C-alpha cells in the first residue's frame, strides 16, 4: 500500500458514496451555487454567534450526506473532520450532536484532503464500512480570529483572500463494483514547508511551495506522468499562490498543461465578487470537491483528478509572536468508477 516515501495506493479503491455541501449567502451568489445542497440567506443561520452557525454548516452537511446514502448515523463508524476555529470547536460540537466516533483534525485549509486520505486508508484496510469526512469554515468566525472582524471594515491588500462560508462532507464506503461512484485511488501526505513568509494577508504565496512539494512527491512516488490526470487542482492558493505553485512545478521538470492546473479558490466565486485574490478557508476545497468537482466527474467532464488541499499552520499566538507561517499540502487522487451520468 505504501508507494515511494510518502504516498498510499488504495488497491481496494474506496468509494465516495454520498456528499453533503452547505454554504452561506456569498456562496449563493457565486459560480458554484448549483453545486451546494443547502444555502443560507445570512451568516447567522438562526444562531446567536458565528461559531454556532459554523457548527450548523457541518451538521447540515453530515445529515445531507447520510440522507442521500440512506444511511443512519448509528451505522457510521468514524467521523474525520476539522475547521479553523480555536481547538476546532465547531467540528467537535457537531460531533457531539451527531454522536459518531470522532477524530478531530487540524490541517488548516488542508484538512479536507487530510481527512479524505485517512478515511480512505481506514476503509481500504477494512477498518470500517462507513466513514464520514470533511471540513468547514465560516467567513465571519475565521476572519476575526486570524485577521480583523468583518465589522471593522479594514481594507485588505490585493493578495488577501475571502474565507469561504461552507462545509463539505463525504461518506466513504468499501468498493462495490456494481455501483458507479467516484473512487479514491491514492494519497500523498505532505511535509511542513516554511519559506519564511509571515503576512497573513498573503496565504496563497505562503502555501504555494508546500503545494508544489507535495505535487512533486506524488508523481515521484507513483512514477506516473502528470498527463495521467485530467485536472490537478490546488485547494485555495488563489491567483498569486496558484501561479507561484505552477512555476515551481514547471521548474522541477514536471510538464503540466496550464489549462489542467486550476485552483478551488478561483472557481467558487464570480469575478465581480470582491474576493481580491480568490477564496480560502477549510471549507473552500471541501465544498468545491464534494460539490462541484464530484459532479463534474459524474458527468464525465473529468475521469481522473488530483486534489491538493493546502494549509497555513499558523495561529493567532504565533502571529502575535511574529513567527513565520509553516504550511502543508495533502494530495488525493480521485477517479470515476463506471459510466458517466
């Protein structure tokens, strides 16, 4: 199962049986609104704090995935989930509500692929029949923790990105050859890379080297050509980070077509939305994958994709102590098993 130094090949090809994707009002006006299952009209979502609203997003996405699969929460062995709030409390409180055995994950915005890699590992090795995994973020909750409260109205530089309000959850099950579903074929676990950048308004630039490092490791470990994939998509590097990452992988000798190298943070919103360099947040790659990208796979637009979610592993404390930003990226390969719908 171990391939090379830091990759897993899932010979049993676990399936993504169902998904749930929830979002906020900004996402409802974006490019991918039709790929969300639930969209809210306001950021409060009937709660009295943004952090509680954040929890609601996760709970809704979990319930939606289970309803689609006609699976009861009591049948699920494990939940792998995380977010960006201190001590990942929205995910933990959602796990309390759902009463599913829970692994709380923190990989910042790389959490979605960290969770999918681990869930696939467990199912591939017959450690469970049903595993839920995903990630979430909430614009107003995250912004006040890492930058300024949105009510402050501070002007952001062009390098800044917009934190997605959304949750994406997938239900991972053992392979069933009679079913046409997306399957997880491999994963590459990233290393922590720190190039000395310390600007929290330029996360894309900080995370780009980690994305490039993991992409290079993936192709080195699996000994395949980048043309194997119809799409290689980074999590939330935005305009600046995606361009930097592309240049880095090109310099490494990997020949990736520019049209096949995209970014979730550049897909989710429209050009006239005020998002500066694009989208970010743990919910960015989670909502784009479990909504838009899997729908594209099912339609036959893509057959094989490599999703590389990136995370900036800083905290308010490390920022206040003027530390640089260590970053990480995890890559997961997903293919469609069966005929297009």
